[in-house]
């Protein structure tokens, strides 16, 4: 991890001034996003990770949804 960070030091694809402008814009936004990957490299990494997660969820969907009740429970019967 450290060697990877050292290799990027001073070679980052992003412009710090442009990033600062994004931060200021986010600070002045009424409802900023919870997650916002910034930069083409971050977007590519996010999309790759999201695709892997979607595939994993799809593969495990029957197991993941197997905990639902067999019969629908009405909210009024819970109280």
C-alpha cells in the first residue's frame, strides 16, 4: 500500500484547485451526495466495485431473500 502511494505521490491525475472547487460546491449544496467519487480514476474504480457487488448480490439473491416471511404480516398486527 505504501509503495503504491509513493508511486502516485506527485503524479496524481487530478488538479487540486479543481478538487477544492468541488468541495466548495458540495459545502454550498443543500443536499450533497453521501458518496461522490471524484476524478476519472475514482469513477472507474467505483464502477468496477459496484459491478462486482451487483454480481455478488445477484449470485446470492435466493439466499439473501430467503429470510422473508412466507406470509405477509400486516403492520397493524405487529403492535
